[in-house]
């Protein structure tokens, strides 16, 4: 007779004795009674099967998920200490803040855009901003990079700049940063937050590049990891700015807009057809379209000239 049978028999005899004497039954008594099985069943469950090693008697535990770094428990200065610190070499042609003096008018225009966003933010929730356009080569990447740089030039303001154009990532070129590891690597679970967030020379400006090329960018943007990344990172920064693909060729920008508080629409002066711009902008009417940024307005077309002085044959304002 097995030890298990003896233990069960003894427990049952003690329980019967307590019932007869009117003594209360504690939890151990009840548990022993509920789990009672026959000797044959108990011994069969414990005996290893001929075609299975004894280690496989218990069901296999599910694989441990990749350990997530909880950004919600961090402060910005702690995040900056732990993220990547590459040396950025910004392209002066792509920045109105790193270029020569003739860029000063463009810098002033971005300060104006920054002020307008703060005015809107004073009346409604506005921290995550998506920047898009109707077609390629309208300058949305140029606008995203310079808007972020204009904000961090204010005292104690912080920005997370994200290249969410996974089809044609170019924001790293304007920033003078590395393309990898980046957003695609994070979304595929191949890198964590601290590996993909870069901190360069600009004060309180962090950047997530596009990452390694992928064949399924739309599907990646829909995974929960991207939404989770925004939920964790947004409270740490004053602003989160996303550069997205143009709206007409693909649906990515519309999907991303659902995760953001507002949308800035970039239109290139003298090139974008009115009907195209109207059609693309209409997709964001119900997604808090904040306004339109008119890009590449040349001297004489507006007060003081807009971004005047760039060589037209290699104009970074037209690169997305």
C-alpha cells in the first residue's frame, strides 16, 4: 500500500472522528476530502509512461516573454541616462537651426508654428502630433525635424521625435543619426525601448529612427507594441512628434492619426495640386486636423520670405 494511500486514509479517519465528536472541520480537512482519488489513479498519475520521460509529466510552461522595460516608472533624466548616445551630425541644409545666418527667417517661422501649437494645447489635449502630406516630396520630414528642434530650444522643453515612415525612412539623415536599431526592430521585439531611443547633442531631444527595412510596415504599425510605446513615452516628454508616410499612396498616416492628438498637414507651394491636397486633408477632418503648413514659399510670395536661401536643385525641404 502506497504512502499516498496511507496519508489519505489517515486524513479520512481523522475527519470522521471530528465529525463524530462535533469538532469543527478546518481548511486542511476539506481540501483533503475534495482531492481524494483512488489509489490506482494516484499511482498511475505518478508513474512515468513507457514512451515519455518523467520530466514531461507536467505540462510545459509557456515561454517567458521578452522582458519589457517599464518607462512609466522612469523620469526623463533617467531615460536619457539609459538610452543610446550616438554622435549626431545634423545636415545643415536640412536644419534652419544648425545652418548659416540666412536660415534665420526659416527658424522664425518654425518658432511661430511652435507658438501656434502651444496656443492650441492650452485649450485642448495636445502632446502627440502627426506630420504628414498628400504625396511624397512635400517636405514633411523637414518640417518634423525643425519643429522638434524649435521646441527643445525653449528652456526645459523635451521632445521625442519618431520616424514612423517605415516605407521610406529619411528622418535619420536630417538628424545625422544612425538608422538602426529603430522602430521596426522594436515592433518586431528585437530591441527594447532603451536600445532604439537615441539622445544626441540637442538638449532634451530624443529620437527613434525607422530601423531596418521590413516588408510589412502597415501590419507592424498596428501591433500593440507601438501603442504601448506611445503610452509609456508620452508622459515623459512635453511633445511627441511623428513623421509619417504621405496620406494618398498608403493608409499608414490615417492609422497613425488614431493614436495621436492632432495632425499637421504639409503642402508644398506651387507643386501640390489643390484637389490632391483637399482629398488627402479630408481623411483627417475627424482626426483633429490642426492646420496646414505651407512649405517652400519663396521670397516675395509672403512676408519676409519663407525658408528663403536654399539651393533649389538639392532642397532638403522637398525630401521625405
